């Protein structure tokens, strides 16, 4: 493989990408365009070829595998992984995303007609895409039943960036009780300690919903 300095300027990865489009580049050329440089005594194309050898369809390389290559530190590994994530978010069929409380009810439509209160947690990634749901309790809410451990254990396992708390009011009332407010604040504080933001606590009924964040209650 030619060294970068031995390649005609028009055929170098970044220049070629601009003129001919990204689809015209081989895997190692795309990687070289991302990382930009190699290491002392090691050409960028050599480093790029070693990275390309790690790539498996449908699977993102692990940071430690990338950084095991001479010439790849945290900064370049981060660049590569960021490219993977942006591609996943915008060029593939993405997960369903929640950006406002009005989008919450369709995710919990099974509890709208329940005769008891159901408390659950929707888990979101950094793009606000729903990556899981945890049904926490059935029955009247209290501090004993809605324990932070039960709410956040699965969110930690799934590496969620944030959660949305949801529960139904069989009575049809959309007004949060004092217990609802106290539990919300307790869980928001716990989430801050764990590094998992509580985006909102949404109360749902068959007719409508209310957002405790929009009401200024958290």
C-alpha cells in the first residue's frame, strides 16, 4: 500500500471524497479521511487498514479494540465511534424518539384503561430514542414500592442516558397528588446521582395527559 505522501493529491482520501463522493472510497480510505494522520513512523493508510480489519457488518468496534492499534488514542477512537453513531441515527431505520410529553401516551396505551395505578419507566438513549420499558409497580404509589433501585436498575444495565416516568390515574384526574410530586423529586435526585436524567413524569388517562415538568413540579 502506498504511503499518503506518495499518492497524488487528487487521489488522497479527503480530496477524492469531495470530488467523487464518499461511495467511491474503499473502507481504509474512508477511515483515513476520518482520522487524518497516522503515528510516528506509521503512515495513516497503514493505520486505516488495521482499523478496517476490525470492522464487522452490523457491529460497532469496541473503543479498547480501536485503541489497541498503534496510532489510535482516545481522540481518534472517539472520532470513529462518533461517525458510527451519527450514521446509525440518520442513515438507518432509527428507534422511535420522544421529544415532547404528547408523544408518551402511545408507548403506554396498555395502561390507559387499567383500574389500578401502573407506574413504569421509559428508557432513552442520548438521541432520546426509546430503548426499553420497565413496569415498576401496580397499585397506589408510595415511597416503599417506587424505590430508585427498581426504577434505575434496568436503565443502568441498558446504559440509558435518561428516563421518562409514567403512571396512569384510573380516576381520570390529571392533577398530580402530593405523593406523585414527592416520588418524582426523589427519583430525579437519585437520577442526578446516577448520571441518568429524569426528563419528565407524565400522568396519563384515556382522555389526555399531564407533564409534571411542564407544570414546574420538577
